[in-house]
C-alpha cells in the first residue's frame, strides 16, 4: 500500500510506484471523488473525449444514414 502526507499548503506527492503504474507525466490530471461511505477514489484523467474521436470504426456494410437514426421521423 502506498501512502503520502498532505503538507500545510494542502499538497501531496503521488508515490513513485503509483505514478509509474498510471504512466503519469507532468500535467497529468487527477479526478477526486468522495463516495457516500467516505471512500475517496482518485482516477488519472488521461484522455479527453476529443482525443477519443475516431477510435471506433463502423462495421463494414453497416452504414446508416442520419435520417434513419431519428426514430421519430
């Protein structure tokens, strides 16, 4: 288990083994979430939604026109 200490300025250092595991580089953003039971989850925010554009390819022969995607028309 890795641990760190919060400084008087509210800062902490992410332990080296954790940084290596998440491949953290300078500028890596961390997202902190507090769960209802008090558990704190910290996730590395490594990609934005814009960086994911084009990752999924449409299956061959399965193209659908935009008009066909609107069920109310």
